[in-house]
């Protein structure tokens, strides 16, 4: 699997303030890549650089195997979809008419509108005027707009931050479908359960540096303390070591009918981040 994004020694400074410091990572074609970190860590800045909304200070950026700065902006934007905190809509137009404008801009058949509105659970609301929508509904319209031209890479900056659990689940289903069909997704999120559910690999960004980069499963195993929690009859909970002696204990509890539930004590991605940085997400 080749790399669709390659970033080497990326640095971004605003005056004397350095936001990104020699950041290095690669995104494989067809994967969902999570870029995780607290507010102010440089996630949104990275997305704006990768989508040509912001110039970097130093470093090399290749997208689609070409230096980013060699693209004509219009040609580049046809190949990507973007949802960021500064994405806006035409407030006085309906949902449908907003998307119709982008169909014309990207030279896409207008029949695509209903398809993307199904993906974001807004098909029945397409005639509503945008200014009457809730924040969460507007976020879903912006996501639909980012999908309208079937981009090769989809950049999502906190895509479900304003959504309720039902619509978040619907969006996740749509994103998984897109990814299965070959769309590469670059995702920033504060929601560690979202990252574990969607991402093939994740990078932890803290104070402008990438501290860890791996699959969620490998990270959980790497930071696991090697213990297993058991719940026995009567509600008693015990913790045992994940070793030969622990296996014998589990077998004894199962044989005697005492064991009610069992699970490994692997840390969540949020636990790992706090352990790594001493900071809350």
C-alpha cells in the first residue's frame, strides 16, 4: 500500500510561537488516519497546511506523490474534501441549493445530492433553509458538501463534535462505507472511542510533536499492565495477572461456576495519552 500523504520535518511558526516542530508521518492510501491531541496541539493547523489553506514554515509535504506546492489549487481541491472549523454555508439557501452550487463547481451530476444526504441522514430535510438549522445539522450539511465530488482524500476536523449519539453513529457508518470504497480519511478528533472505532492508525500530537504513532490495538497492548479483571458470583471483583498462574485461576473459577464475567485491562487511547503527556484530552 503506497503513501498518499508524506510529511517530513514539518514546522509551522506564527511569529515567535512554534506550533508544529519537525513533524513526520505518512498516510497510506485507503486508510483512516487519526490525528489526536488536545485543543491547541496543532491538529487544525496541520489540516489547514495539508489542504493548502495555510503555508508551512519549513519541511516537505507530498500529496498524491507530488510536492504540495506544485499543484494548481483548483486541481488539488478537486481531489480532496474538507470539513474544518472555518467551513461555512450559504445561510439563505436551502440544503439542496447549497449542495447544487457545489455540484456545479465540481462538475458533478446533481443526482449525487440525494446520495450524500442519505449518508448524513438529511435526505428528508433537503428543502430546509440553512439559517434555520441546528449547529449539528449544519455540520452534517458541510460534511455532505465535502463528499459531493467523491474525493480521494477526506480531511475531517472534529466531524461529530456537535452531533448527538444517533447521528454520530450514522456518520460513522457512512465514513466506514466511504473508506471501504477506497477513500482515504484524515481525521482529527477528541473522541477516543471514535478514533478506536474508525482509525486504522493514530498519531498522538502534543505540544507540536508526534509522541506516538501506531494502530490502536498495538498501542493498547504496548501500554497494557498485563492484568485481567474477573467478576465472580455475588459481585466480587478481582484482578489477576495475565500469565500461567492467572490462567489456572480463571480455569478454577470457571470449573466451579463462580466466574460471571472477564475482560482484559487494556488502556483506552485516552488513558494512553494522559499517561504519555500528563495532560487531559
